[in-house]
C-alpha cells in the first residue's frame, strides 16, 4: 500500500509520456500540506520530500509495532513458564 500511495503523484507524469494528450495532466500531492513555495515549479523536490517523510513514518510505525508484538510474546512466554513452575 505504501508503494501505491507513493506512486500516485507520479502517475500523471508517466501517463504524459506513455499516452500523451494535447494538454498535460494536472499534478497533485496525496498529502495536503501548505508550502510557502510554488508547488508546480518545485514538484520533484517536494515529491522527494513527501516520499522521505512517508517512508520514515512507515518505518517508525513498523518498528514500534514489532517491538510491541515482541514484548507481548515475551510476556506471554514468561507467564507460560511460570505456570509450569508453580504446578
């Protein structure tokens, strides 16, 4: 899903190359962030910035969830060991 999310703004550029129209397709960002610079002039640097932000966020989210699952499994296994010791 992250790859599809990141490739959505690139789709108009690719379609202009593969299936050109008489006019160019409008470019868009999936994230609606207000920038103080011209979005059309600096589209590629802003797209790279958005990609870096999304990939970093997803990596952090996956790391946190992995730690949570690992600690939960560890706690459950400790409770399982304690259950057999006290029988």
